[in-house]
């Protein structure tokens, strides 16, 4: 039996730390439960970002979220990167360290994109082997997030939730469930997002991400530039119900409004944890979530078929 959240505390409702909010946070010490930092923004810097972070660390719990571990790449793991990650985790007393199930480059080049992996046995074996190594180096459990994706691979043999489940059980790693990513990918690849959320191992979910996205009509892009839409809140409610309560974080990375507005958005999660939980999510709820995909704007930009929905051999 695996301990819920793998023994990690439920930190409450947090906000992704962004530099545009530094002055407000330092001046006002807002009543936010915790912050998540993008690890790479602080690993090499000894300047203002690091100075600000040191002050925030004194007042708030910190979680580290990385974007370039490239756990799925065929490149060797970057041990210099992992050493820096470990050092930063010690400095900020990180509650946990997360990254994504993806690859971000090859042949030493960083694409700065979170690219999808084939969901097949060889890739699963490859990722499992690398997670073991990373956890040995970091001397802590790694938490991995489901990515939003725009292509699928012809050689994939299992749904993403099965890949994540087997990966987590084999390595004892944790999961960061981004319910917006589940929704975005479900639109792009036409799968049932409720089945996905129902199927991941809930006791291994350490954290949840919420975010806004852009609906292009025939597909969605994970833009993190707005409020959380109702179907994503539905998935959050289901996640809360299945996990029994989970550290929840709002990501807002483009068109970032004042801090108070970002904070207010994540506080909406409280509504979805309480009275609405008396209702039971059923297959009817599932169909309502799926059907809302049809409400996409008719003025959508034409789908770039080469990029989205392509089957990569
Ligand atoms: Fe996320």
C-alpha cells in the first residue's frame, strides 16, 4: 500500500513565482500558501532573482519545477545539471522537485519545448532507467508531470495514463497531474479526459497544476495565458475527490495580470473542494466535459496539420 501523496504534505493553494510579481510579493507578503519556482531561472543566477528568492524562501514553502531534465531524451543525462538542481533544492529547502515526461533536446541542443515521447515499451524502459539514476543523484523522489501534447506516435502501444502508472510504480516516483494538460491533450488526440483522471494512480499524485489554454477550434494550445475553464475545473474536482486533497498550483505565464488576480484564480479551487464535492462524477459528467470541446470558436486559425495530429513514424 502506497502512502497517499507519498508522504508529502498538502501545501494548499499555490502560485507559480514570476519575476513580474517580485515587488508586490516582497512589499505585501500576500497570504498565499506556497510558491512553485521554475528551477532553471535560479540555478545559475546569483543576481536579483536569487536575491529575491532567498527572501521568499524565508516566508513561504517552495517547490521546484524544472523544464530541461529531458528525461525522455536519447542524449545522456546531464549530470552537471542534476548537481545544480540538487544544490538549489538544498538552498531553498524544496518540498519536492518536479519535471515533465518529455524530452527537450537532442545532440546537446535545447529546443526549449516539452516534446512528447512514444508511449511504448522501449521508451518506458528507457525512462524508468533514467528516473532511477536521477533519483540516485538527487537523493530524493522525482515528481513527473503529464505534458500537453500535439502529436502522437504510430509506435505507441498504450495510453499516457498507463505509461505514467507503470513508470511511477517501477521507480517509486511521484506524479504531478496537470488537469489542464489532460484536457488540452484530450482535445488534440480525442480521448476521454475523465477516463485519464480516473485511471492514474491517485495515491502517487503529489501535486496538481491548473492553467488556462487557447482553444483554436480544432485543437488547443497550452498557453498559460488566462483563466481556468469550467471543463478543467471539472477535472480538478474529480482529482480532488480521488486524491482526498492535493497541493494545487496555478500556472500563468503569458499576459500575466497583477498578482492579486492570479491568486484569486487559484483560490477558486476552494469552491470545487467543498460543497460541489457532494455530487458524484459519473460517465454523464464525462460526456459533458467531452461535449464542451464542441464549443470552440468558429473563427479558429486553420489547423497546422503537419504539426498537430500528425502520426510520427
Ligand atoms: Fe503544468
